[in-house]
C-alpha cells in the first residue's frame, strides 16, 4: 500500500514525516498510525512535528506497515537479530525475523556483523518485514576495510550509510555523540566502553587523535536521511556496561551532546530518537529517563533494558525486563529487548521468543502504569475468562498462547479439562476461583448483618 | 546445633524470639542471624523486639539454620512447593525442596493439599530442611472433614494448627483478617476471592452466617504459637486476583484488621509477618507497601509478586518479578515466588528453578536499590570478570552457574573459549569489551587535547 503513498513524494528534497508534519500535512503514514494507536491523526502530526514522536518509514521500505515511537503512544519493543561470524546465516535470521514479528516486535534491528553477505541478509530482511528495520552502519563500514579500525574514513562510513538508506533501512544507530574529549572520562569505569559501535569510534579517535567522524560529518548524514526519511537512533556509546558505571560523568557528557545533535537534526526536519542504557540500578532509572527528556527536548527515548543487576547471566531477559518496565513507566518510548543469551552467546529462535515476551510484558505493564486509555482491557478480559474457567479463552488472551496451552496441558491434556473448574496447581477441590458468592447469597448476608445489634 | 539452644527453653510458657528479645536477651538464633546478615546482634534483637523483624524458628525444627525477615536485613525469597491431588507426591516434593534450597530459597512453604499423606510429606520436608518451613493449616483442616467446608469447626482447625506446630512448622498462614462483614465488598470484583484459604473461610461464613473462626479464636492460636515459637503469616484472603481488583475497599478493609491482629499477637510477644498481594499495577505498588507499614506498624511485609499484568500466562514468574522487585525496593521484607506455571498447573522442578532465579534477581535488585551495604559487591566482581574475559569466574558469580555455562557452551563448547576475548554473540572482532584503552594511551590523549587551542 505504501508504494502509492511514497510515489508522489519521490524527488522532493526532504521526504521526512517530520517535514510534512511541520508543514501541517497529515500523511497516509500518520493516518495509519493514528488508527493503530486509536489516537487522533492531528495528535500524531503534532507530536511528529514537535519531535516527541517518530514514524520510522524509509520511502524505499514500501511493504512497511507504519508504526510510531513516542510517549503519546503505546510503549514499543524492539528485537535485535543478526548473524555473527561464528554463528547463524541468512535462513536462520529470516526465521528469527518471522518469530520476532509473531511475538510482537514493533521494530527489528539487523545487527549482523558476519555469517554471510551483509547486504544480502539486510535486503532480504527488509523485504520480508512489515515492521521498521534498524541497523548500525558502522559494522558494515568496518567490514568494508576488513576490520581495520584505523583504516576507516568518513567517506567509507557515509558510503555505507547511503547504501543502507537506499536499501530501505528505516532507522540507523549513529554513534555521533562520543567525542574525543570524553574518552578520558571512562578511566574509572569497571567495564569501559560496551557499545560495539562506540568502541570502534573510540579506537579510531585514539589511533588518529582526531574528532569522531560521525560528529564532524553529522550534516552529511542529515542530508542522506532527508532524502530517504531515515530516522536517527542516536547511539549511546558511553552507556554503562555495569551497575558500577551507571549515570557517570562519561554517560552524561555524551547525553548532552546527543541533545545538541537532536536539535541539529530537527533543524532539517529529520526524525530522531535517542538510545539509552544499559545497566542501571532501579533507583537511578527515573533519573536517567528525566535527564534524557531534559537534555534531548523529549525526543523519544529508546532504552536497552536496563539490567538492574549484573549477576543474572542466563536470565538477563528478566533482570532487564524489570528495568525496562520501570523505564517505560517513567516515559521511555521503546524498549530494546535482551535475550537470555545476553553476555553469553548469540540468541537462537527460542531465546528470541523468551526475550520478546519478557519485553511485551514490560511494555504492557508500563502502558498500564501510565494509565493509557484501554491499556488494561485485555487484562480484564483475561480475568473474566479466569473467573469463568474458560481455558481456551485464557490461552487466546495470553501474550504467548502456545506456551500457555502447552503448560496447562502438560498435566491435564484431555479436552474435558478445557472447561474444568480447576487446574493441576490446586486440584479439583482447592481452586480459589471456585469461591463464587452469588448476588443472592450476598444480599441475604447483608440483611442478616444489618439485623445484628451494632457495637 | 539448635538442639542445645532450644533444650534450655523447653517448658517455658513463652519461647518466642520476640519474647526473649523484649527481655533484652540476644538468643543464639539472633547471633547466628547477625553473622549471616553482617549486622550487629543488638540490632537484630531490637528489630525483633520492635516487631519489624522476625526469626521464624519453631523450637521443634532443630536442624534449622536460623534466618530473619525484616526491612533491616536482605530482602528474602520464599518458594512454594507441595503436592496437589492431581499431581506429585512425597519423593517429588523432597526433590523440589532440594532444588529450592540449591537455588537460594530463604524459606519454603509446603502447600500440599493432597497427593499423599499430608503429615508424612510435611514432617519429611521439615526434617530435610535447613530453611524455615511455612504452611497453611486450613488446607489440612479441610481434608480432615473430607473437604466439606460447612462441617469445619474451630476445634478442627485448632487441632491441626497444634499438630503442625508440634511437627516443627516455623510459620503458618492464618486467614484471620477476612471478616464476615467484608464479604459483600467483593461484589464488584472481577475475580472475587483468589486466596485458597480465604475462599474456604468465606464459604464457611456464608454457610453459617457466623464470624470467621480464626478471628474469634485468634487468642487460642496465639497460645499455641507461644509454646513452639510459630510465627504468624497473616493471610490476605481478600488480595486482588487481577489488576482490576487491586487496592480496593475489600483489600484495604482486611489490611486494617490484619494490623489489629498484628498488635494483638505482639501483646503476647508472638512474631508476625503480614501477607500482601497479588496482582497490582506498577503505579500502585508503592502505595500498597506504605499502607501496609502504616496499618501494621511496620510488621514485615511478605508479598506474592505482585503481577503487574494479567496476560502473561506461562511467563508469570517474569510479570511478577517486576512487581516483586518494586515491592522489595519500597520495603517489602520477603517475596513469595511465582513460577511460570502459575494459573496453569502445578510447577515441576524446572519451574521451581525458573521461578526462584527470577525472584533472586528481584530481591537482589531491591537490595541494590535500597543501598544495602555490600549489596553490589558481587555485581562489581562479575563486571571485572567480564572485562577480563574470565568466563569461568563469570559462571561462578552468576545466580545460576550451570545455566550460564550451558548457554555459553551451546555455541562455543571447547575449553579454549573459556579464556577467549569474545563469545558467539558478537564474534571475535566485535566484542565491545575488547575496547581496552590503556592508561598510557589516555594520558597521551589528554596531553594532546590540552595542547589544542580552545574554543
């Protein structure tokens, strides 16, 4: 459907949603998003114009079903997929994409660093994806110079960015905020720099004693993004990699620069979201969200977790879903999932499933806590199904119906138990949901109580 | 070791830790707990005397390794085990106990309602357990009248309570706070009463139009508890079973009564903790914790989750770990775990493991957020091991070392990879932890930067 929409815009100097929004135009994408979110189209337009919401929608990603990221709308979830040199390939990555969409990923990032032809994997993913695709172009730029960081030039990077923009990538992580003068600030950290892209730029700056080329060429990137409507996802290269390093001077210095870059992109009507940590103790999460809003003029905040402890290897989807739920409640617009394999290896299909469901829980809990209209409707319907022992309806309403059914059927597989007034947890006599007190019995009780002498 | 300690106390009219604490005595149990918590023994004594901490330690549970529950100490985690009539038996329950202890359960509740001889299962569990064992005696009382609620008498219940106290149960859930006059308050709920014990008492009161026998006989229970030092775990029969019902009039009315019962038990130096919800949206959790502290004079709060959404069937260990982490941060003293099977069936061994680790994460994250001294030490050690690519040390420091190792080895099993500077997630060239910037390079950079013209 988008082919027609974008056909009319081709050839214009600036085709971004923000550009149209600021001219007062409600695009087809905005209409579509408004319907999905059950919000007025004019609200979508004004939020996009204000920069508080983005619609990542490259004009070359025509099979995209547009969605939005911003505090006025539902909290979103991103799933990372991507092959690494030691694991996986095209077929498996397409399988992960399918799974990610099945389990409710709102956007997907292809973080491939190897395992096949990167362009082939990326274009296959874009063509197969109804959700926005994000990338980190510095990875491919590094591949283009055979992994030799010091050989990288600004031209190499811009070349890769333009190629990926042409391919239809909807948003790109650009690590332009890590400046050479911030590098000494990581000296007191336990885990230094833990952003892959940020680490590449840090090594480049250290080798050349020159400023970050993504920073010095930020205007060039803006020009590319205007032509295709690629959204910035400003990378937080200096995000903390452990609780010890959270909210430190290095992180906050970069955040200030990300705010400046946000405003620079906005001057050219280019859409921006800002990436955030990482590893943060629970009591510092609200500060992190508020600080980002303040420094970046409320550009959508896109956080990775954060993990609220460092010792949960194998269960970091849980330790980070706790932080993500809090971040979403405080106002983060999108949560980047973390899988159980984080810190240990490349996730497989089952890890993608587990990571995503953990994050759907976090985002949904955040929507409820923010009192978004209708956010609790599905929960209430589930509660009615529970009270009525309608097991099939309970499975349907679950975030992962197959898993719910599988767990129930593990002990009571027969069809007859799908209407039974119990499950194997408490058995036939002890299910508390059987405690039905009908209206008549309660009325009788009230009359009885009213007739008692008080005091 | 406890046999000697308790031998000297036998025959005294009141053998509770609170009784000794209020007489200024630091018991062996308090000394032991002080060592475990790295806190002064006098602080433990004064907190127990004040009622803000309990040491659940039945004098007949002599193989117990005493622990404490209270806001001055680490946040604790409880695991429920127990056979139900449709599933499991003694051998499997003992296996679950072993697992629960292995994965760090601080206390264990035996919620058996069938599947074998209840006394046999309970005594076997107590004898095998170094951690406090809790029970809900109303379940066995109901079994003793063959499941016919209306046949239950106060004498039946007191008989079971005394028997279980003799057997060495350390704390018991007593649903004394649900009063007959509160029953009409559940009329507007979606899921009515979801406490198993509470439901039994509600049906009894509705059948007899008489006050809750646990309430009318609360003094008798106190007398039993004094003799054995059983701690009250005051049950929240009217806890919400879904987000819709959270923090409603019924729940808060019962909480007020739980406060009165707390003070009544304290008059007799009997230890008390208070149970809490359940299903609560994130933005109501702080209110729930503060309200309990206020109504119950800061008696330790022992919460079940709470779940922050109702639609996560199959993943309720995650939806509830989010709420539990928040509750612990706000001041809950113990978190009752929820397994992935919640609402679907009786948990098996793997469910116990997954539920417990989720809750160890929540409790630990809460300790960090509360800034307990030393709470982050293990996290920092983990971060150093990560930065140094010491994989074996990382596994050791994880909450579930076997799981961490298994996940890592899934893609890179060979021994050589235990010192490799990468894992399969990013591959050999992209691991961000490789971005080591040595002190010398940073000093050089600083000199270079200092020599640049400013502005």
